[in-house]
């Protein structure tokens, strides 16, 4: 049974076998894994994951696809290899479906309009996956890995929790219906909150959000606007940050140093 994609749900069904297999390979999926899949659609990616022997928990919001998926994976459901949950991943309590921190891998071709919310739930939340492999807009993938050498609020927010890598570009012709932009497979590996062992998440993000508040201003000017002028130049000198630096010029390590100093001086 062919289901027409719903624009309201951001559905673009992936039809490239090459891309599907690349996602499986990036996730290093094996029979010992539990895989959480968001928006399985008609089950193209689900099928490839199940072929590895891994257990799959799939969360599907679209009422029309529940019957399709139940029928397609009837055998795997009976064997307890496949569990289908009808619901919204953003509202789902991961504890209630038996997922614990670092106990699963997240592999998904997600609706692009929830990309930021997915990062927030699975990176900054208390239950993180071991690996995250998702399809995102190519522009988003390039921003996260800072392909042009310029960091952003998004790239720093992701890198604080794990190692991001763009696996491959997936052209828009590989989806049905065809979206307006090309996509990319993004891998986030080594996911943890270790970065925040010596600094508060709240304070770190307060600093970087302030730094990126006005993109055309120098970093020191953005910080001065909120925190005042006292000792700012000294902090920059001590950390060997040029006074004319923009927020995009600082890599993650420098932002951590800066945040630690601001914790010391201002907060």
C-alpha cells in the first residue's frame, strides 16, 4: 500500500539504498544493539536496521502508517525484535519505553523542522544515545561541522556533547516527494556530558548565546553589553584571544576557557 507523504508532518521518504546502507554503516549497528528510530515512514530504513539483528523501537506519529508498519514487520514484532510506538517523539518519556542513558543508538530520517528539538532532547537531555545518525539538511550539517572554519551557536551546542561528522551528501532526488534542498547524513559520536564536568551547562550556554547575540559586533562588544567592561580586556589577554575576534572565530576549547573565566569574574 503506497502512502502519500504529508507535508504537515515534514515527510520525505528516503528511497536511496546507498544512503540507507551508509546510515547503517555510520551507526555501526550489530545484533547487540537497541536502535531508536524516529518517523520510520513506510519502513525502508527500519528494514535495513532489522537485517543487522538489532532490536528496533520505532516511534511514528502518522496514524496512517501504523497499520502499514505492523503488517510489514509482523514477524519481527512477534519475535520481540520490533516495537512500534504510536506517538510524538518530542512528547515521549524515554524512561517509560525502557531506554536508559547510553543504552541505545538513534538512527533516523527525521522531519527537518524538528532537527533542533531532536538535538536538544537527545544531546542535552538526561537520556543520551551512544550514537546519533540522522538525515538533516545539507546546510545544517555543514554549519555543525563548521566546514568554512567558522563556528556558530549551533555547531558549538552540538560539539559540546559529541564529535560531529558529515558522512555523505544525499541529493534531493533521493527522496519522495523531492524536497527543495539537498540533505546529508550526520553522525554524532562519543556522546556524553563530560565537557560540563568543570562548568555548568547553564552558564556555558549563557556565555555563548551572549557572544552570538549580535553577529556583526565584535565578541568583546557583545559580552560588554551584558556583563559590563570590568576586566574584559584582561580576560581576553590572559586567554590570548585577540580583542577584534568575532564569536565565530573561537573554537570550543576557547569558549570553555572564556566561560570558566566569566564564571570566576562575573557570575
